[in-house]
C-alpha cells in the first residue's frame, strides 16, 4: 500500500512537470500563420473605394393603360434580371386620387450601380442596367447628380459605359485578374434595392466559371441583390477585379452564389465602346462541343482537351482554311484550348481580318491551318440538309456492330461537303446503344476515313474486338464521335 501511494505521488508530480513542459512547448511551436490569422477589416477599403462607386437610376417613357400607378421598378428589375414571372398580385406603386389617361406618360424607374473609370466622367456598369433607358441619372456619394450619356452597351458581355460631364472625379484602380486566388476576401459596394452605398463581403468561390460564351465569370459568396448590378467587386488591395452581374437562385433571392465579370474582359469591351461605341468580335464559323475522356483516349488525343468541331459553316473562314467536321481544335494562335468554351473567347478577342493559326487534331495527327478571322454577325437559321439519296443497302460484316450501311451518291457528298462515307440504313445492338440511328452518315472508324461500304468493311475487319472503337458520323450538318464495342 505504501509503495502504491509513493508511486501515485511521484506520478502526479511527474504529470505536473510534464504538463508544464507540454504547454511551454506548444507556445513555442505554434505556427506563425495560426497566430497571425485574423478576420479582415474592410473599413479602410470602404473609405478608399466608396467615393468611386455611383448609383444609377434610369427611366423610360411608357403609356399607362389603367389607374393604379406604376409598378415598383426595383422589383421589376429583380424579376426581369433573374427570370422570375411577375406575380399577378404584385404590389403596385403609389396610387393617385386621379386616374391617369391611357395617353399619359409614366416614368418607371430602374436602379443599378456603377463605378468611375476615369476622372473625366466615364462610368462602367452592366448593359442590362441601362438597356431601354431614355434617361440615365448618375448620383455620386457626395449627392451630386448628373444626366449621363450612354456611350455604348454590349449585351454579350453585359458591359456598358456611360459618360457624365464632370472632372476631377475619383477613379477606381483596376486590378490584375490573373492574380485572383480562390478563397481570398473580396468586397462589393452597390445599391441593392436602391439602398445606396451598401457594403457586403465574402470570398472568391471559383475562377473561370463558365456561364456564357464570352465570359469566364468570377464566382463569389458576396451578397448580391437587384440594384447591385454594375457595381464593383474589390480585392483587399482596393482594386476592382470584377463587375457584379448575376446571381444563381432558385427562389429569386441571394443564395450564396454570385457572379462577377472579370475586369480584364470588361476593360477590353469598355475600350472598344469608348472608341467606336460598339464591340467587334471575331468568328471562324464552327459549331463546337466538348471532348470527353473516353473519346480523347480512343482517338489518341490522350486527355480531354480542345474543342470538337461538330459542324463547319458554308463559306466561313474555317471551311476556306480546310477545317472539317470531326476535327478537334487544340490551339488557337498558339494558345492551348483546354475546354471548348475557351475557343469562342480567344477567337472573339481577335480583330476581324486578322490571320490566325488554328491547330487541329485529325486522325491521330496535329495539323496547322491559317484562317482569316471574320466578324461576328447575326445568327443565321440552320440550313436543313436534304435527305440523302442512297443506293440499295448492302449487308455484310458491318452487322457485327448491329449496322446495315450503304454507299452514298456524289450528289449527297457534295450536299454534305464530305469526301466520302456510308449511310446507316438500320442500327441495332451495339450501334443503337452507342446512339447511331437510320440516316446517319459514317465518315470514319478508328481514325480511318471511309469513302464507301468496301472501305468501311475493311476498316471494321481490322478492329481489335476486345476494345471499343471511335466512330465519327454526321447527322445533318453536325458531326459527332461515339464509342462502339464490337460483339465478340
């Protein structure tokens, strides 16, 4: 018993000493980043940037059809911008004792935000903020108001520039979007629901978020609501890195996901608007799609990258250069195309008339083509291909894929602008499961072009029956790859 007590006393003393040692050691080895990690203070940033942020009000002439006043335009902008149907019982604006005449002009009002680009009065905002406006009023933080002239607006990028007659204004500093890091703190200033100079903050949730043809958006969790549109997204250095433009919402209200237009893209658009009042973009005339992992591996591309050319517009720069449906564009002017959405942005930023080099992957090899970039124009309705004339179907080894194919005539080749191929007269089994159907035109199998049924059967006979083969086909004017596994 005595021995037990003695051991207990010694153990307790040791524990006290050891505990003190551990506490002292913990204080020594605590990482520096853990000691210095604190929540940011935005007060200095707000004082620095807020004088450059403006409130934008718009009005347009409209006829009032009945009594009851005008609809609250702030709420209308909310419903219009985020695609929400206007409720039939939505509250209306202030009522007048006198019923207005159907011929009277009303002034529905829209509210948005913007920021001063230059000290001589150029202001940037969203195109949807000033769309359809007959009058634009810009209010500064010192409560001065100016009528603004719309210099230009670009719907594709949702960027607009307006001009007020003032000098000595506090212009924003433009940040470098290439330095944006996911997780960094950012701040927004704007006029949500008309509440001017409202500050919200959060972090960058993602970069290069694809939600449009020409814009890789910055995704944040900064609270953005109707009226914030056109306001700046600001980093911790007090630089504007984006224009707050959209939110993702199932309810119509802010749900933690908002999107900003990167300033490098916005500045490029604004420069054109200021110089010419419009934006010109390049085009090469191709319809594109993503390249899947399975297709990339089967055709020898290695990894999913580039833009799959599904169709080439007749007479377009791509067709003149020799680019064909089924090609995979991997580079444009030496810049890598990682995903299909990269291509329209790169091409769109090129001045029409410029000669550019397009690198494509075709049948296992890379080739360069020189294209003369054209200007984007109004979309034309897709031309419907005439039904192919065909010779009587021929059955043969193609049936191993569940296919019945036939030769196509020279007239059909000319119509579809292809060198050769075979028409699918029936698809069953493996072919049907892969998505082939009657009327499709097979152009190549396992990276081998086929001009007729004989060549198709020969290429089919060389397939490794243990592996899936890639098959390139046309459906109307569009090309597509599928993977098909022969039945053993």
